[in-house]
């Protein structure tokens, strides 16, 4: 199984990354392929709600690190999100990532 792990803590080497690393290590030991993307080291801009992706086969108009994450996501059998909880929700970085998956959904959902 190909697993993509996305960590959304702005705090490098914090509890979220420690937890995600432990998961990734165990998954690799079980024979799975694991890719870890740390949003704290990447540039992922907020969704512009421009719907460009709807007329361009799910390609986002923004040229940032989300494009490489979407490529990894398209090859993944499982997505694991790791985030601290801030104000009763996932971190802003994780929420931004989730919102940007909007472009990816166009490839997977037919209207």
C-alpha cells in the first residue's frame, strides 16, 4: 500500500511530527511505501475559489508546493493527516491543505 502522510503543525519537530514519524516507521516496517510531507516546510497558499481547476482538469492556477503533494496524493492508496488541535479544529496549515484538495476533487468527482 502506498501511504501519504501530511503533517500540519507549524512547530517543527513537535509532537505532531513525532507521532507521524512513529506511524510512518511502523507502516514501513509492515511493508508499506510511505511518503511524509511536512506542511511546515512547504508553501501551500489558501484556495482562491477561482474555479480555474474546474475548467483545467483539476489543475490549480497557483504554482506552489501543493502541486507536488497532489501528485503524491494521486498515487496514494491512503492519506493520513496529522495535526495539532487549535481552537477545536485542525491547524490553519492543515485546513489550508484540505481546502486546496478542492482542485484534486475535480479529477475524482464527476458532476
